[in-house]
């Protein structure tokens, strides 16, 4: 699970939500939303998103991730649905195939991985071509 933040239309006000997600080998994130959510309406007007992933008190690992979201094209929905199902998120196949669900992919623009398990934090930051 991750927290995703989007921007409310006509403002600079962020709105955040908890979402299930999956990822691809090229570091793209995949997430879903219903067409009647604030996320859906926000993303139609502004595709820029920010995620925070992680923080288990026994692991002390987090990922901060910024990128640009795009709806999954109709001819690729099955491919991304299968990636999502393979990750074993709380989203069931029945849920993912609901006619109100839309899948998005997110291309990263900035990622920061933080590992606080050692005596010295291990922080890796990467900026991607925008």
C-alpha cells in the first residue's frame, strides 16, 4: 500500500489517499482508482503525483516517489491487470475488473529510497529525465 497525492483542480491544494499499487521492472508504478473519486477528477486535470511507500516499524524503509500519471490504454489494461494481480495486493481480480475502475501507470521523475535500519542511514536519490 502507498499514499498517493494529487492536486485539486483549480488550486494548489494537495489531496492524498491510500492505494494499492504494483510496479514494473522499469520503476513505473501502477495504481487504480474509481471514476467517481477525487483522484480521478484531479488526474484528469493534472497528472503530476507524489507517493510515499513503506514505513514498517520493524524495517524502517521508505520510498518517496514523484512522477507523471497516465491512464492505461484500453489495449494494455489486461497486461497491467495481470501485473497487479501477480503482486497479491488487497485488490482482488473482481475489484480490478469492476467497470468503474481505471488503471494508471506512473513514470518516475524523482525517487528517494531511505533505509534507516543501520547505524548510518542509507539514502539513495535519483532524478529521471522529465
